[in-house]
């Protein structure tokens, strides 16, 4: 039976469980789109811009067990998508990008879309694959998928030249995909009956585990800090926290890795830059268990976080160990698998923690409630106050609501004030911090989570960047709600310039007719002017989206009070600056 390369590519995508692809068809991927349209299991989604396609695919990977997949044209399609690919790479999100390729053996020079994509993508993909043999298309996609999902996840890129998409070959036996089993944390050395060995590390995993257990059981005030890498170890982290009576805080990206309503949940981060719950619960922490995270700039609030000498760091990527903070024990492995072994060992020991569960839980609850109520002191008839907005938003929408934010102060407010109860139900750009993420990611999340309400909160600048992609939500009758926090300037940059005594420059935003944009993309427009408007508009928008119509809500937000997260990120770390600059900031109030 003769099959062309595009058929084989689509067959392979079906085998690995891809359900939607995102992109724009063109000359060099037209045959791929023909075969996608013939598939009974796959649906190609037309977007307005490849940047949006990348963010939609990213959201699929973050909110489902399927890999987000793009099918794009070479050249400009790839360059448009690069920021989204980089966001996924930095944040550890798997993506599969399939691009058409120019015909290499045409004998002609200067073909359309000619570009050395391999060189341009170096550093933001785990691997670049070039198809040079039609027989290897399915195998290459399977290998690329395993690589994208394995270890620390990330993007992979496959270029399929146009001649291999269209040419037919005899293909009687289609190769099925065989899913690889996850490697055990405790892995026997191949070819010997010797003891256990953890990948290529010099110490055995038993020894590392033993050291970690010893530190944890002897700690008087243990604490747990988790990132996105622990999002699928949700139940194990809960069990571990309860075994140790340890408070749990999360990174920005890991906000959904532990439920807000668990008695030991404290919030984002810990220490002086966190909310009172995180500050107080971790005040005497003498052993920190860090799971599934990098100690990045955001995760440490400009590297201001202080960690105890006794720190255990668990991550699937050994390259993150001992960067910025030294770990006494570093264990490479999948968080879920490692924690299962850790819990088994801890259950055989007597934990010496002085933390009393009820006392600690009550103290955390009081701190969280006091802080929440501090945002609810007085309702306003002039402006929308963040406390009343997020309180009403949480009360109006069910626990399975997926929250999406963009880059900006609105995201920091949401991270601090919007309780998240389920894993993978809050997504945002983090360590690459790419503006324009919110609307496309909300669309991607809704595409594969039709049963879940999807809400996006963005700033005005993000709306200017990717707002027209709302037409894709309309075309597919998705019914998403987008809240646009009104702003006259780039709030975070303005505050940064002010804190560092810089002249304000390039931060003013022009006024935009949000209603006009809503009309253009067939979304229902609402204007939320003050706290009195909040509940009524939320109820109307919630009802509206049930029929597949999207809502664009312009929010007259009050940015006068800064979240704890915003305060910590604005405050400069003086060790970065020269002595003269430190003096300048000190005398002008830049670093108190």
C-alpha cells in the first residue's frame, strides 16, 4: 500500500495521542494539512499568528496529559513561534513542533522561506530533527515525543521537507508507538548483580535517600518548597507534608502543585518577601525539602530567599543542583517516583518535628485569613479593588476553573489572591515571562478542557499584542472570559524605574477602545467600573459562556496597593550594583 510522508506523520501523531494541532497552512506544509483534515482523531486548528499557536500548544501541555503540537511553515512561521518555543523551553514544558521544509534538491537558489532554522533554534529546543529519509518519519516523531516528555520536558522541532511529504512509498506495515515505562528511581546497574545506582550519580540512591530521611526526621521545623516539577506528585506532597507536619509553599509556576485549602499550604514563596503565612510558618525552618524547581530569579524573589543549611533538592534535571543555593542532598529523579520511596522510608522512622499539626494549621489559617481580609476593608464605588474582585471571582466559579494570566502586576495579584485547588489549573508565563501569553493560552486550555470554565486575566499591553486571537475563540465557539486590567502605563516597569531612581521612559500606554476590539472579534463587552459592578458582571459573563460566546471584561482595577510579590520583585538586590549605584539608591530610597 502506497502512503506519502504526510500520511505517515499524521499517523504517528495519532499514535502518540495528539488531538489538536495549531498553526497556519502554507506552501511547504499543505500536504500535512490535507492529511490532518483526513484524520478521524486529529483536528488542525487555524490560528491568526504562530506566536499564538505556540502559546495554545503550551497550554495544552500544561493542562492535559497530551503534548501540545504545532504544524507550521518554515521561515517566518518558525520565527513568529520562537518566543512561545523559548517560553516552553525555559519553563520545562513539552512541545512538538512540526515544520514543512523547502525542497533541497531542486537545483535552484534562493527558494522562498529559506532559512537555517537549526542554527536559529539552537538553545531553545531539546533537539532539532531533519527528515532525510521518508521511511524514518514515524520513528523520528516517536523519538522526538519521548525526548520532549522525558527528563525535564521541553520543545522538540522536526523539519519535513516538502518532497518527503508528497512522495509515496510502499508502506504495508505501519509502525505503532510503544510507550516507554518510566525508569524506577532505584535502578539496577545494567549487566551486573551489583547494588542500586541512580543514573550516573556517584552515590547510590539508597545512600542519598538515607541522608535525606535522616535530615528530615531529625529536623525540628522542616518545610517544603515545590515547583511545577511536583505538579503530578500532588498526592505524594500532601502525604509527605502531613507525615512531617511541614508547611508547604510554592513557586509562581508551581502554584497549582499544592491545594490552597490544605491546612499546611502557606502560599507563594517563604521568608520576608512572602505573605505572613509563608513568613511565619517558615521562620524557624531548619531543613528545607525543595521539589521540582530551579532556584531561579523569580522563584527566589531576586535571589533574596534565605534557605537553611540543611536543604534537600529533588529534581529530574541534575543541572539545576547547587545553582544559586547549595543542597546538602541532591536527588535526581521524577518527583512522584522519588517521593514514593521517601515516604516509604519515613514511615519506618520516628519524625522528631516539633511542629504540632493543629497549632501550625491554625496559625497558617489565621495568617491567610487576616491577609485576605486586609484586602477587603472597604468596598469602593469609584474603582475595582483587587481583594473584592478576586474574592468574588473565586466564589462565582467552581474549583475546576482553569485560570490563565499573562506577564504583569495582574499576574502577581492573581497568584497571591486567587485560591487554586486543583493541579494544572493555574498557568502563566514564568521564567521567560513572555508578554502576550494569556489569551492564546486560554484558548488552548479551553480547546482540550471543554468541561472546565476558563478565565484569563491580562493587562492592556497583552491585549494589544494578542487580543485579535479572540476571533479563534469565536470561530470555535469556545466561550472564554478575558478580564483586561485597565492601565495607563506598564506598571511593573514604572515601579522598577522609580525604585532605581531611573527616569520614566517608554512606559505610557495609549488608550484603547476595548469595546471596539470586542465587537471586532464577536465577544460580549462588559465594563467593570467599581466594586458594585463585580458580582453582576461575573454572573452575566458566567452565563454567557455556557453558549459558547466569549466575554471581554474591561476592569477599572486599583493598583495603588502592591502585592507582597510585587514589592519583593521591585526591590533591587544591592549586591548586583556597584558601590556608587548602591549609595545613589540608598540616599534616594531605592533600597530600604
